C-alpha cells in the first residue's frame, strides 16, 4: 500500500477532479457553526465549475439539512445535492415498512422522519414492529440509559432501523453518543439492525 499523503489545502487536488463528495459534520460544520474558510473554499469550487455533493450521516431529511446550512451561510448554489442517511431512512420506510408499528428512539427534532409515512407511532410497551433509531433522546445520555429498553425490544424481535451509524459525535466541544452505539449493542444481544449512512453503500 502506498503511503498516504497529507493535504494542506483542497486546492492541491482541485484541478484533478470534477466532482467532490464532501461530508458535513466535522468537515463543513461542528453542529453549531460552519468552520472558518469553508465558505471561501466552496465558492472557489463553484467558480471552477466543480460539482459538490454533501453526504452526511445526519438522521434528518435533506431539505431540513439544507435549511440548517442556510443558517450557517452556506447557500444552495454552493452544492448540487445533499444525500443524508435520514433521507435514505425515510425512503426505505416508505418503500418497505408502511402500516407498521414504529417506536422512535431519538430527540423530537428527528420526528419529521415519520412525517408523510403510513406508520403508527407506539410506546415501548406496545407491539413494536420497527424501531427508528436516530440517536439518544437526550444530549447527555449514555448507553446504559438504553440497555433495559433494548433488551426488551430484542426479546420482541423488533427490527431496528439505524439512521446514523456513527457511534459518537462532537457537537461544538462536547462529545455525544450516536445511534450507531445503540445499534451496536442491539446487534450484540441478538437484535436485527438495518443501517443507512456511511460507510454503507446505499449512501454512495
């Protein structure tokens, strides 16, 4: 294997490619604001007729992420399209899991992932066909807060859909657990998990 080459600036390889797949969280922004110099770099890519596609494990639909980027000063004309794990999750549920009982694990901001879908939102004590796992309910939660619930769901053979394979994320300067950590535990206790997002091929 050849040695990896560290890039100091994207301009070092810009002229070699016509299309750029760029992650969002940790590359373009930190969940609170865009990183310094991101907007000038995106503007330069546009001026050089490069196509930019944002790919992200955010468990949100693409139009929601686009609105967030607008708030960070990143205009829609800087990129061609956003492909999110949340969008893929929504499309999968629409195609394969209509008329199912769905338990949501995740904060209220992610509940738009069931809008427009023919699923019934239920609580943990009901018959649960699918678990839509977008991450912890609270920013300060830990895995131990969820093990009893996941143990119970695994005994019911509920099918988990994980809309963010990441296990941890940095929001601002704080580390938080992600949906991937809950999904990893669920698999370890025998639960079935369907993943959407990087590094799984559907997002590419």
